[in-house]
């Protein structure tokens, strides 16, 4: 049955959900956004069927409402639901990466016609805004659902059916456990990445060449510091207690590490690094999760025109699908390293054999 889906907030996540729902269902998609240029872009590119100038009026037409604004704005929109005289049942969800303040606001919705199911699709992009929206953005990603208390199962099933075209993996969590886990694997790493960038900036006053040397590991570990500062400020504000707890843990960990360096205990230092390696390697586990895991193959390539294309063409002719490509290191005139992420062990092994037969030097990640 054709239904109406209203998406409030048409940035990367909201726009990608709108695109996916348009591509995989016959539902009517109405978009609401305070930015007129975003609305114009969505209409021009067929991302939405209609645009809504008034939030409350759009909600009255909706069978589903997805709030895809920043956390603070989402809380405000939830509060505005109590000003609406609902005439039919509606399922409301969101996409916020912090769930406690969202669910706290949702608990205060006073209409029996509203069922709130918190949501957090754990996918993103280094790009932002509606221009970066992709219908396949959530494929194989974890999509966390945090239903309101006593949420009927049929409502959960209905929301998952609506979102089934994303090909996400749904996981149900309570808001507290969700926020604690995302703090550890998402929010706090961003804080640390930003602090490392500030440290490098300060040391640049002593060593002018730091920007030229800041590649490899430093570049990789600080990449997320380039994310939208307004969005992350909002996340940190709403999850500041969790951030302070983890920061205290981090300070304690750094104190212990400093003691290892001061005492010159090589054995303990080795075990510290070894345990970190073993745990990090185990996170990939060949199961999709917060840290995407693939079967990786490393290929040495020369810095010359067409080098990357040749590798891709060789595997494409054998109908091997590459899930991700990353150039780990390459400098002018010398050999660089290409990391190919494959879907399964067979594809990894087959690709390794094929490329070796074509004269490439390779290394498997086991």
C-alpha cells in the first residue's frame, strides 16, 4: 500500500534515506528543510516527490516521519509534535548518533497515535550535504533501532520494512548502551583526532616541516578531524558526560603509558603494543560492524599513468568485485601500495593469484 513518508532534514543522511526510499518503494516522499537551495536540488533531482513549507502540515499527511536534523534540532522537532492534533497513526524515527536526549524528548509525546522508534544508521561519508547523498549509503551498515517503551512489534516490523531497501543490518539497543558504545568507537575517537591535529599545529611553531611530513599514519588517524565541526559540537554537547568519562579513562591510560616509557620497561611495552594489535586485528572479525571488515589484498604499483586502472581492469575481466580501494602510500617516481578490499576469502585468494600471474607483487592480509 502506497504511504506517505516525510523526511525532515535533507543533508547527507536524510537525503540518502529519501533517495533510497524513492528507489526501492512506491511511497510518496515529502521533504522538509529550512534551506531553500536544498529543497530545490531535491526536487530537480527527483530525490523527493514534494516539498513542504510547513513542518506541522507535512506531519499531518505522514504515515512515517524521519527526523534527520542535528541532535538539538531533532529534539526541538520532537517537542513540536505535541502541538499537532494527530488524526491518524504515525511512526516517527530519527537518525541521531546520540540517543538519550532524543528518547527523553520522545517519552514526552502525549499522543497515542504517535509511535517513536529511535534510529541511528551507522554510515557516513567524508562529504556532507545533499549533493553527497547516495541511495546505497547504508548498504551492509549497522542500523541501530531504539524503540520507545512498550513499542508494538508490528510497528518495529513496519519501520524495518520501510527501510529494508537500505540493505542495512538492524540491531536493537537501549539508548544508554547505544550511547556508551558509540562514544567509545565513534565520538571519542573524533575528539582524540582533533587533539592530535592541535598538537601537530602547536609543534609546527618549532618545526616548520611538520605539514610536509604529516602523511601515512598521522593522516589516517586524524582523517575524521576534517568532519563537520558544527555537527560534532552538537554531538559532544549532548553526550558531554560520556565524553568526560572516556576522557578520564584516556588520561589514566596515558599516565600508565608514560610510566612504561619512564621506567624503560621494554617487555611491558612490547606486551602493551602486542595486546593492542591483537585486539584491533580481531575487530575486523570478517563480520560487518562499526569497523568495516573486508578481506584485504595489498598490491605494489608504480607511480605512472594508468597504473591503478590496469589493476582494476585485470580483476574486472575476471568478474571480481572490489568493495573498496585505498592508496596507502605513493611518492613521485617510486612504487606505492594499493589496498584492495574484497568481499570474501575466495575473492581475496583468487585476486592474489591473478595479480601475481600478471607480475604484481602482492601481500595478503590474513
